[in-house]
């Protein structure tokens, strides 16, 4: 039985409501006894008590019992909110009145001084009071008052008469009173505990059903995600295949125009960027799951920051035949510029993607102690039934237009989680056919004495590229021969001696075999995290450092996005690069290492 099925479950403790319900339901046996037991009482006492007295007594019991039945029917017909205490009180009063009527059987009013009739009265009262224990113990005051009201007149009757037999009856009555009260207390505790456990079980069942539904929905969402990912990743991979075939065809020519080669290279970069964007979304979700997304909160001047961000998308909006307008606000806000950039970037990308050719407005509204950054589009809008679901991971609307083939259904889920991490509120208003408004509420900040030197939109994990790369020996450990060949060739093209192998022994052998004139000191270790045979890149770096006897800078390369794996990588203290690695990002890393000698790169921003 759920809380909603209980009479009066609204606004009351469900345990109290159920105890009152048990009180009314279990009283059926007592009510039936009130109709049956008076008949043998009349039969036994008719020769000793005036019939008029017996009929008055019986009539009073029948009338009161009928009223109690009507009262119980009224209780069970209640569908609105009830007050359990009020219904328990009314039941208690009628039960006490009924007990007093039964107590008259053991009083001088009905009981003559005849031993056999005294014994009969004792049996009747013992049975009726004993029956009250299981029937009325759901409400302790009702049970106590009923038992006392039944037995007290008989105890007084015995006390008022002399003789050993009456003293025995008195002692028996007092013992009966004590035993019934004791069992009534235990029964009440048992009933209440069973009700409590039942509600706990119902709550657990509800939670299990909820978790089951969530798991089912997550499974369906991941199935949809895999279908979308299969399509969205196939598109750029297909484009890569075509571009590779084009390059192969050009390679067979004797002369290839530089402009044509540069054009194909640019298209390759663009295609790889699309793949990287999708994989970055997965990585961001995993970082949030692992609790490894750092927050660097600081005052940010919103005016120029928002305008500069709009400039990044102005060209894209023009290419789609649309219009992007950005209106900043001259206020300081308290946020993490990089994480806020990711939030607005996702919202703005969605607006331009799903509303091509329409007007998109980015504006600000002042709120009490905060500013609301709004991204408004005139796109197709979002149905009301889908508005809560779009913030779930791996969720894409079935009618969403994705002309560029990007998106894995993670963007808005990341927006929601980043906003929660920053303590910013994200709201959505949308009218199908008219457009959508996403809003991010950011608290205001006091004007700093010195303006922070943070460039708007800088990646939180970016590294300095000021240092020029120097030729350094690079150890490359990867059990994939294709990766070793491709990455080793790129590093060699940049002028770095490369010592590649699948194991630590292989790279040490490659370094030892290098000619003296080409051998360079090892200045950087690039190790894949998974090296096979249970060996990790962390193990390989430790073994190499021990062999070389130096704290050589090292970087782990991985494609893992599982939260527990990210936490293990973070705990290693090594810098981490996630596949696919942009060539410029790798070059920046080598430039930093080459410009700092043997100093280990900072691990403050270990996840790149």
C-alpha cells in the first residue's frame, strides 16, 4: 500500500494514518462480539435481573455499536486529507462508552450476589477485555481506557464484598488487567514497527523502481547515443578517407600545386577538429564524473569578454545567412572565465546550429546581486515535454537539425553540470516554432584593485607557447606500431631525435643504438597509458627514470575517459594528453620542456 492509497495520507505522518486505519479495520471483531455476546448474557441473567434492565442495557450496546459501524464506514469513505488524531479520538470515546456498558455486567447494577453468576461475569469480562488487546492496541489510549473501563467495575464489586472468593476474583482481575495492559503495549510496538518497516520497504521498492527506470532510460539513451555516435563519427572518418585518397592521387603526380596541397591539409585539419570536438565532449563529461574539473573563480569584466566571445562566432553566423548580435554588460562577475566560456560556447553553438539563417541574440539582464546572460534564438524551439530531458546525457531531440553532423548529445548535459559546479543557475524558456532562450545567472563581483590578467576564453588546460622548441631527445613508448610510426615521424620532422619502442627495453636499446653524432640526451618521455601485459605508462615512466637516474619530464598519452581511470592518471602527478592530440598542442608542450631544461612540467593542470 502506498502513501497515496491511505485515507488522509496528504499532510499527515503516513505511519500515524496507517495505525488509525488498522484501529478501524481490526475493530470489526469487537463490533461483531457486541452484537452476539449480549444474547447469552440475557439468557443467563433473565431469572435474576429484571428483563427491562437487560433490554435497556442490550439496546444501549446495539445502538452504540451501530453508531460505531456507521462511523467506521464514514472513515473508510474518506478520500481527502484527514487528521489521524481526530479520527482516533472519536473512535476512542465510543470504545470507552462501549467498555463502560460491558463493565456494568460486573457491577452491582446487573450482577446479583450469586457465585455462579459472578463466575459467569468474570468469564465474560475476561474474554471481552482480552479481545480488546489485538483489536484496539493500534491506539494505546483506546486500548488502555477500554480495558480499564471493562474491569474496574468488577474489581470494585469484588472489593465491596467480603469473603475469600471475592478476594480471589479481585486478585484475578488485577492480574488480568496487568497482563492485558502489558500485551497491549507489546502489540502496539509490534504493529507500529511492522507499519514502519512496511513503509520503508515501500520506499525501497519505489527507489528500486526509480533506479530501474533510470537504468532503463540510461540504457536507451546510450543506445541512441551509440547510434548517433556511429553516424556522427562515420561522417568525418568518411571525409578523412576521401581526403586521404585525394592525397594519394596527388602524390602520384609529378607536380602538385602548393595551394592545392594546403587546401587539402586545411580540410583535414577541419575534419579532425570535428572529431576532436566530439571526443572532447566525452572527456569533459568524464572529468566532471571524476571530480577533476578545476574551478579558478575570479572577477571577470563581462562587457568586453562577452563581445570578444561573440566575435568568435560572427563569421559562422554570416556564413549561415543569419545574424548574431551581442550586447555585453559593464559589470564584474564572480566566475571561472574558462568554464563560463565553455557554457556559453555550448549554448551559442547550439543556437547557431539549430537555427541556421535566423537571428541569435546574446544579451544580459541585471538581477538582484547577479546578472543573467541570455542566448536567444529564433529557431524551431523545444517541445515542453522535452525541455527537462535535453539536459540529460546522450540525449538528442529526434527532430533536431544537425546539418554539420556534429553532436553526441552531451553539450547541454555538460552545461548543466558545469553551471552546478560554479553555482550558476541555468534556465530554459522555449516556444515551439518561435525560438528558445537559455539563461545563465552569474553572481556579481566587487571591482578588483588589479584587473586579472586572464584572456577571455583561454582553455583551462592550455599551456604557454612562448618558448621556442629546441631539439631534445624524445622517448616514445607505445605498443601500437602505427602510432609509433606516425607520431615518431612527426617529431622527427620537427627536428627531434626520437627513440621509439613498445617497451622500456626497446626504447633504451634504440637510444643506445643511435650513432654518437645523432644521439641526444633524453629530454622528454611520451608514454601511452596502456602498454599491454598489465604494464601502464606510469610503470614505464618510473622504470625509465630509475634507469636514467634523472627526473626526466614525462607525459602520459591516453584515450581513456572512464572517471576512475582519470582519477588514477591525476593521482600519478604526471601531465596527461588525451587522444586525439592536436599537433600544435604537442608542439607547445615540447617548446615548454625545451625552454625549461630538465624541470618537470607543472602538475597543477595535469589533465590536458
